[in-house]
C-alpha cells in the first residue's frame, strides 16, 4: 500500500516538474545580457552602439521618450528591446536587431 502511494507522489512531482520546465521554457528563450557583455559585443563590432539603435527607434516615433531598454540574445540573434513613450501618450515596445538596426517588432503596450 505504501509503495502505491509513493509511486503516485513520485508521478505527481515528476509531472509538476515537467510542467514547470515547460512553462519556464518561454523565459529561457531570451537571455538578458550584462553591461560587460554588451560592451564586449560593441567593442567587437557584433552589435551597433546603443545611440544608433535609439536614433533608429526615434525615426519611427519622433519626440518619443525612452522608458526602458534591454539587450537580449534571442534565438541566436542580439536584440534590443526598447519601451518608448510617444508624444501622444502611447507606449510602444520595440524589438530592434542589435547587429543591423532593423526593426523586428513594434507592439503597443496595453
């Protein structure tokens, strides 16, 4: 009897662990990079200077203000995620390729 209960508990924990790994897999997709890593990538020429990335974002939304920025490695690609506030009060989340400055995604933040 005890071994049957033990097997059920082990199955429960195994299923719980699998579910946690599955759900956390989305967060493992993108890796935030440190300031030191960003500097190394910039100095090696692997990514553009942040000032160029911000200037390209502001070309799309003149007069916008930067609220937040992150450099991530996502699916093998270096990506800047910028959150900007437009003069009309709309917050946009932009993803910009850090290597070439091309806009990947532009979403309105709800």
